[in-house]
C-alpha cells in the first residue's frame, strides 16, 4: 500500500479534535464531584503539564522520524520484547475504540433516542469509522479541514449563547479544594486529555510532510484543545453550579439545553451535539486506525486494509460487553484507564528514549540509513 502523507496543518487539526475527544462530555461531572467549584483549575494545570508530555513524544519521534510507534518498539527493543509491547498497544487501541462505540451509543440512547437499541448506534457509528479507515489518513485529514470551520462556528455560538446565564457566585469561594483531590483529578484529566496523544505517534512524524511545522502544530493543537475544555468546564460550573454539574451524566449537553435567546432560539442542543460528535469521531478513528495499522505492521502486511472489517466487527462486539452500565464505565475511566494509558504514554516512551541514547540509534530509518530530519 502506498504510504500516505498529511500536511502539518492537517496534523494540527487532528491533534486539536483528538485531544478534546470524549473529555468534553464526561470530564466536567467527574471533576466537579471531587473539586466542586474549583473544577476550572484542573484543566488549566493539566494543560500546562501536558506540554511536558508532548515534548517527550516529540523527542521520541525525532529520534526515529520514519517509523511509527509500533515499528519503533521492534527496532529499539528487539523483535520479541518490541512485539510484546506493540501487542499491548494494539489491545489498548482496540479496547479504546470499542469503548468509544459504547460511549456514543450510550449518549445517543440516553439523550436523543431513548427507545432505540444502543447497538444500533454503535453499528452506524462504526460504519463511518471503518469507511474512513479504508480511505486512509489523507482523506480523513482533508475531511477535518472542512469540518473545522463548522466546529469553531458552533463553539463560538455555544459560548455566546450560554454566557448571559453565567452566575459568578457559582465559583465562589475560590481555592477551597484540598491538595489530594486536586492532584488526583489533574492526573485523571491528563489521563483522558493528553496521555492518549501517544497514539498519534503512529502518524507523527512518519506521515507528516514538514516535521518542524508539525512539531509546532503538536503543541498548538494540544493547547487549543485544553483551552476548549477549560472553557466548557468553567461554563458548566458558572451556569449549572458544581452540585448540578456533578449529578449530570453529560453536563455539557445539559448546558446546551439551557440555551435560550430571547425565548425564541431554544432546544438547539442537538446542533451543539454535532460539535461533540466530531471530536469523538476523530478520537475513535485514530484509535481504530492505529490498531489496524499497527497490527498490519506486526504481521508484516503490505496492505492493512483487509484487517479493517474483522477488527471493526470485534470492536462492535466488545462495545456491547465491556461495560455493563454507566457506573462501571465511569469507574473504569477514573481508576483504571489513567494508569493503563500512562504505561504507554510515559513509561514506554521514556524506556525507548533511554535505549536509543544508550545504543546511539537516533535519526536512522528502518533500513539503518541516516534520516533527512534535523536533530
């Protein structure tokens, strides 16, 4: 299969949408439950700390600029250990893609079409992901360039429409949160927000045309995503209040339901949901694409597309059995997921960088020749 290349601008857009992901819907409630009116502090600190993680991922990508994350594992750690790590990464991405199918089905069944079976939404959502995966990362990236203006416009309308209902008393008193819940929720935030960025090493920088611009785009996209989440979380607290936010399954959707402009423009939350669908779709696609592409590289396949349909069917099946209810999903995302993803987002990259430096393997491609990328 011919190698696909995306522009640095397209990569920036992917990072923006991907970093927002499902966090825009589920994070406000979990943080407000523990941190209460100081929940707005968490995304600010979490975004700042995420800069260090992006720097780590960029440093690793710079050492092996022509290889994907799966290929890096095998080249740096050796065939056996590298394949074992890569298989763990593949399992991570497959489970994550399946969970997002569950999440989308649960959201639509809970808030939009109550009587429709959840599996129907999962199947329909997976069809779009499978089709996008078959077309490849280039077509996917170009489609996001078209969706970006709509996302920005809807987000601006969302913020301006809900702003008149802001009550500053909802965030008072300031800075009353204790250190322990604050630190715990910052870790939870980065676990959902920035730790999954390690998946983008499947396309960065090996599938990006200009490395230096993509490197800046990595930072810009992540920071922009953090800014969006900070605004959404702050609005949830300012409008709904911390107690109400913590009791909602999808507080940002409840926030959109409160939009009322002159008692004329009302009940437009389904339009706002389009903004959330874009970010969830991007994250689900990147998980699934990384799974398919990574498994193809492990199996040494010239074309990974024959894996799309079977893996898609497996992900649909997993989406129906991995979480028996919403409580199980929330507990998994808050207690298990951050530790699981931290292994691949921090521990593995640090080990890879250490081995690369010790073996002096930097800036070589898969064939051992010197790379054209700058040190």
